[in-house]
C-alpha cells in the first residue's frame, strides 16, 4: 500500500499496516516516539481519536 492510498483504505487494509508500524515504534522506543511527536499537531482531533482507540486496544477493552 502506498501512502496515497491511506485516505481510501478500509479498516481491514489499514489495521495490519498500523499494527506493524506500532510494533516497530515500540522496538525503536523513545527516539521513534519523538519522531512521531514532531508530526502531531496540538489540535489534531483525528490523531487524538485514533490514539484513544489504540489505547482501548492496548488495554484489551475491545473484543477481538
């Protein structure tokens, strides 16, 4: 998948890519978190919404 395809990606197409990216972010640690933080704007409601859902998944609060 190309970055240009993200706007039209379905949840089933996007989830494995996000999963792989988050795992790699975890492997790279703080340096990767800082790189991500540099991309996020303070008033980015879409990012905040996504982060909330990722937090729910990480807590095991969503059924699989």
